[in-house]
């Protein structure tokens, strides 16, 4: 089994990635390698932030690792909240406040197209590679569902009439930005 550090403090992400990666990998958490502080996400793009997080871990541990950075990109908002998705409404990761702000910003908007994009930076033996996963969809006018996390109650993926928060973990993973990025990651790791 391959051991690899996943640089995240988000337990929801960890569960999703574990489910897609399967049993060929032993995912090691930040806590398990002694990193308890928040890794500063100072980049201006998802690509930069994924890279910053992965490099932070590699520089401190020398272990193979990967990090994901994800953003919700809404067409009518010029791509916002994008790289600022975690801190859209407040300084913290307040999902309820973020969703409330998104609904306010989308009031009266007829173009509700949006996409989730995940970028994963993988570092193995010091060599960095990036993969990404995208899911297209739209922003609902009301929240629905209680599964998942973040903006899931407001995101309706293309071809569906239910939100990510109304889907089972397996259903979301099969079509989601993160599910697709992790499938691509698997392809790179197995090469
Ligand atoms: P780490 O940096 O510790 O991995 P984070 O929660 O800060 O965790 P991101 O910066 O990648 O993660 O994500 C930014 C925000 O985007 C996150 O706080 C959620 O609000 C939202 N988000 C990310 N993935 C999502 C998903 O699959 N479904 C719904 N919202 C998501």
C-alpha cells in the first residue's frame, strides 16, 4: 500500500478523497505528520494555492503528498467566489454565511451557470505535478439537502435536478470536480 499525505484540514474532503482513492493508498493526515497549524493560502489562483499547500508539507516532511484547492466559479459573478470560496462572507469557513451571501449576490440573476473546479498538486520525490477536475452546473434559488458540505446545497450539477447536498457520497463523487480530479491523480500515481 502506498503511503501519501493529503494536505487538508477539511474532514469532508478527506472522506471524499479516501472513497475515490480506494484501498491501494494509505492516506496520512496533516495531524499525523505533526502539522497542526493552518497552511497560509496566499496564492491568487487555485493552482497556486494547491501548490503552496503541497510544497509546505513536502518541505517539512519530505514525504510524498498532495493538496487540493477548490473554488466555485459563478459566471454572473465574474468567476467569484473562486479562489476566495472559503472566505467569501467571513474570515472563517462559515458555510451558512457563504451560502446566504451567494444567494443574495444571485438575486434577480437569470444566468445562474457555475462550475466547481478542483486543482490537485502532487509532489513525489520532490517532483510536482498538477491535475484538475471540473463539474458544470447552476446555482439554485433555494438551498436543499443536508449531505456534503460548503456550497453543495446550492449547486445543481448539469443533467440533474437535485443539489450535491441531496446526493449520496458515492453519487457526488462519481461526477464531482473532486471525484474527477482524484481519478486523474490515480492515473498519474499509477504511471
Ligand atoms: P483545506 O484548505 O484545509 O483543504 P478548505 O475548506 O479551506 O480546506 P478549499 O480552500 O479547497 O478548502 O475550499 C474552499 C471552499 O470551497 C470550502 O471551504 C467550501 O466552502 C467550498 N468547497 C470546496 N469543495 C467543495 C465541495 O465539494 N462542495 C461544496 N463546496 C466546496
